[in-house]
């Protein structure tokens, strides 16, 4: 009798463990899906406001939690190369597997155009860790909305790499790494001083109302930049075309990311996320002002070409230049567009 009761208790405990574990996993899967869906919603929202063609973009996304990898809007050819067993989730448009790597943190866009065995061969993939992991590696990451803006930045890179002209130019012409450009900034005082002067000039010109004063300031900016790039060419051959390209790629992604932070106040609160996700903070960016986070567009806090590229694109907006429709279908850059608009020939 006692033995039977013990068996019943054991069975009850096992069943309880099974259902508790199943519920926890189901909740984890649902939360992953809702977060990814939220990212797509804010991506489409900001695309409508600042870069309409971005809304139509679909790229394979891999979302990492502590134990699993989730594939969202995944290309079938990518899934064919996944070594781990993949499982479609019931009632959710998403694929799940054990973690496909052991890297502790992801927030990048991966692409490979020579190694056909690579998971992301000719298929750019946006790879990112969940909020809980990201906040351990990213300073001052306080809410899901900020995390989502970082993912949107990477999604924009995925969008860029779906343009043949951009990929071809990157593979055939661009031979320097961004870290090599940043190394000059960090090690060459004259270079850093010129970059800061150029960038501050752009920031100040964004506030100028007089067309004449704006034109004069931009001519001054170009003069400073040309002198610096010419000197930098003696350190790294091909420096100028590489810098112009990195400004285009990183500056435009930064442009979309910061536009989202500025426009969150117009995006409806997500009630499911608000109720079920403690990382989401209600009205987190209701009163956000970019000027209160100057490191976002100055050159000291991040790789300098993020900021210079971002501010160049803002100048193009100020000049009302139509540049977005073919921006990644051609080899043009923000700096090249600016010079063409001012009718100043490239060197």
C-alpha cells in the first residue's frame, strides 16, 4: 500500500515536471516569436517613415537564447546547411534547433561569397542574441526597445547585402577593414583632430538656415576632408574609397537605427510584450531627444565613420537630395553624392 502510494507520488511528480517543463518551453518559444515579430513591426514602421524600400526586405534571421537558435524568415537553402536537427514550431512561423554555435554573444550580419559550404553563402544572415544575453555585453542596454533598434541596424545591413552592386563593389574594390580605418583615427592625432573638426562642422551646418552659409560651410568641409584623405592615402593605399564606402554602409544603418529611437513615440505600445516581457519598458522613448545622447553622432564613442556617415546622410536630407531609391544599386556614396550635388568633381 505504501509502495503504491510512493509510485503514485513519483508519477505525479514526473507528470508535474513534464507539464511544467513543457509550459516553460512553450512560453519561451512564444516569447521568442513575439520579440521577433515586434522587431519586424518596428522595422516596417521606421521603413515607412525614412527608407520605404527597406520594408519589403526579407532576410534570414537567427535569434540565440541560452539554449536554442530560432530561425525566422529563413531561406530554405540556409536551413539545408544547418547541422543540428531543426523543428518547425506548431502554430508559429519559426524554426527551432539546439544552438548552432557556442559564441557567447551575437549582434552581426554574416555573408560569404567564396566558400560554398558556409551557412550564409550568397545568403546574408542577421544573427543576434536575446536581450538577456545582449545586456551582459552592451553597456547601458536598459530595455527591449533599444535592443530592437540594434537588431534593426543589423537588418538594414542584411538589406544592403541583397543588392548586387553593393556586394560586387565590396568584394572587388574594398580591401581595407573598418578596424584599419579606426586604427588611424586612434593613433594619428592630426587625423583624429581633422575628423572631429569635419564632423562638428557637419553637425553645426545641420542647424544653419541660410542657404549661402550652408553652401560656404560645405565647401569648407570638403576642403578639410580632401586634405585629410590625401594625407591618409600615404598611410593606407586606397584609403579614400574605403572610407567613403564604410560611411555609406555604417552611416545609413545608423541613420535608420536612430530614426527608430526618435520615432518610437509614434509607434503603438505592444500590449502582449508589455504584459509578458519584463524587458519591455512602457513609454521608454516617449521623450527621447537625440541631442541628449551626443555620443550617437559624435566620433569619440564609436568607430568614427558611423558618425561621419550618419551626419553626411542627414546633410543630404537637409539639401533635399533624392538619393535613397538607388543608393545600394550603384557605387555612389554619401560623400560622392554631396560633391555631385555641389558640382564639385571627385579627385
